[in-house]
């Protein structure tokens, strides 16, 4: 059986879409590590790029960094 018989233009389009989604997820992970939760190039923006139906359903709490925490004990995470 010819393996090319299963490879169609639709398959190519699906692979391209998966690659684009993977790139957005990777960028989102990078934004998380950089603490970019909202605004341009943020986790929020990238999630909306992945699924526009999420618009208005996601809200982020601003994370507290150790340098901003002034108590005797660090926050439990």
C-alpha cells in the first residue's frame, strides 16, 4: 500500500495548524516564566490566540514575588 495515499492536503493543513498551536503554547510557557500574565505577548493574549472563545473568561491574579513579600515567612505556594 502506498503511504502517500493517506497524506492529503487536509492532512497537511492539520499538521500546519498543530505546528502553529505548538508555537503559541511554547510562547505561552515562556511568557509564564517571564511573569507576563496580561498585555501584549502575555499568557492571556496567547491563550486568546489559541481559543478566541476564551475572551473575557480568563482573569489572572498578579503573582507575588519574593522581593515584594515583606512577612517573616515566605508565602506557601
